C-alpha cells in the first residue's frame, strides 16, 4: 500500500512540476538545412509542456535548488543577465507569475527539466510540434503569423502563457510569445559533411546559405535557425525561455 | 517592406553573432597573462571541473572531468565511425603531443565521443590501438546529457544524422590544470603552433 502510494504520489508531484503535458504525434522531420543525404529524421511520439515554464514554476525550482539563485549561480552556467527581471533571489513582480520565465540559460533550463523529471525537447521535436496547425489566428497562414510576431519589438511586460494561440496538439504559444531553448540548439547547421570547419557556419548564413536550405520560402525557419546558431549555453536573453518534454 | 525588415533582422543577427564570437575569442584565446604571479591569483570560478557528469574511459574506468586536474588538458570531440575528420583531428592532437617534446607527458590528451550508442570503451580502445595513441590519451564515453553539456561548454556544434553518423565542428580546446578553458582552435590540419605555445605557457606558469 505504501509502495503503491509512493509510486502514484511521486508521479503526481512530477507531473505538477513539469506542468501539464500533451502528446505530440511523431513524424518525419526534414532538417532546415540541406544535408548530403537529405534524409528526414524520424521523430518518435513524445510529451511536450502545454505551455512554457512560468516565473512561478521556476521560482519553486530555485527555492529547492539554491545554487540556481541569481546571487549564487556559476557564471559558467548563466551570464550576468540571469533572471534579471526578478527583483531578488526569489521575488518578482506578482503580475509576472504566470508569464513565461525568460533570462534563463540553457544550463538552467536543462536543470529545471531534469528536476521536474523531464528533459528539453530536441530541435526536431520542437520544430515538429511548432508546425502544428494553429486554431483561430487572424492570419492566412502560420508563417504570416510568425513573421508578423518576429517583426514586432518585445513587449515591455511579457503577457501570461496561453495568450498567443493554441495548436492542433493542444500546445499554447509555440510562436507569438517567446523563443525557446532546445536540447541540441548547438547542432551543426551546415551540410552533413564532418569535414566542415567553422567557415561553413558563415557560408550557411551568407551567400551560399540560400542554396543549402530545404525550403527557400521558410523565412521564419531561417530566422529561428540563425537565432539558435548565435546562442551559447550560458546566454540569458529577455525573450528566451523554454518548455520541457518527456518520452512517452 | 516585409522583406526589407527581414533582411535587416538577418543582418542584425549575423553581425551580432560575429561580434559575439570575436569577443569570445578575446576572452578565451589569449595566452595566460602575468605568468609569474599567476599561480596564486588564478580564478577557478568558471572551471569546467565543476561539472559532475560521469564518463567512462577506454579502460572501463568511470571518471569525471576533474579527474584530469593537475595537468593541462588538450581536448577534442570525435566519433570513431567517422571517415575523415575525426582521424584528422586525432592526428592534429597527436602532432601537438609530438611538438611538446620533452613536456609531452606533462599534459593529458582527451578525445570525447559524440557517439553514445556505438563508442563504448571497447570500441574506443580499438580506435586508440588503430591510431597508435599512447597512454597519455584518454578516450571518453558519456551519456547523451553529459556529451551535449560538454559540447555546449566547449562551443562545439554537433548533430546526429539520420544515418547514425554525426555532423560536427572540429575544435581543439586547451584547459589549464584547474579546468579553465584557456585556448581554442577551430579547423582540421590547422597550424597548431599557437596551441603548443598556449600549453607551454601553462607548463612554465606551473614550474
């Protein structure tokens, strides 16, 4: 009886920490950049957070893991902008409680998901989930919606989660609210040839770039991949947060 | 109009990342300064030896990165099924060892595999034998989280392809005896005279 409760109660509390998760059907994901063999990657079905992790949720994690307090965090894992919108180690304006946590590094995001019994989604998983059909958006296509969002400046105060749109999987705000960390954001972004040097990265974004992508009209994808390519693991940025994923 | 805005955005992103990497170079790639008085004043707050991730070497021993403290470390990330780049990167590191001459045993040489599925200790041992790596070399296998975390810390890009091989950048990193990243050089068959100089500076600092 006790063991039964332990298992059930434990899985319940983990679910509470990682927030509500919804199932995303797997599929074939064709990398944004063209590879030599150009074969799509098979993505297995997985769970993904219904929303991004909020300030309130992240505060629980910081409470229980003091090494992630902004006064204590190691600069190797988070730069000086870490949680800069929080007024102190465990406090922020109450109006931000339900807004996505931002100014968090990749290391902090990965540590949070691990603590919550989950993990960060891969680029392939994230892109597949984010391509889900939107419900009720005032634009002819998701691409138009995304480009319209990309060109607007960041709002002074981030709106709460669920304020953008819901997609066919039941995921909220995959676009329209923040950018999100992925487990393998530092994936090699040029052709599938390991001979490549650092120059390939520049080639991919300058003149030769247009020749090497699978869908030349995917401006939004182009921006997302250049954004990811410019990140380092300890960067904390005011429009970059995360959500967690889990295997089925 | 939209295209113009987007172009500006793209240019902005590129110039950001370029100037960022330039700054990063300035921070990490200059040889240690003030060699004489350095030992007492070395800041270890950003040492890579704070990471707890476990790795297994080619002799099946479990260890952490900090197991290599006390000597400078020259490190590369590879996978053994790699046809061209990884043997070349391995050869680059071997040539660094050779150039260090009488000091070659004062340095650890690490090769960490991207291939968490296929590069078990046995496979790594076979690779070491094939390429004639001496006992100064440690070939490390880790789980996916450990390897990805190390790649992020070293700023090595890699991606697993649909065929199970890896696309990756080629980078040689140098850590000082405390685990601070002090030098990095990108490319294959690169001129590693600066790398050797950086290691020698560390060895002299210690002496």
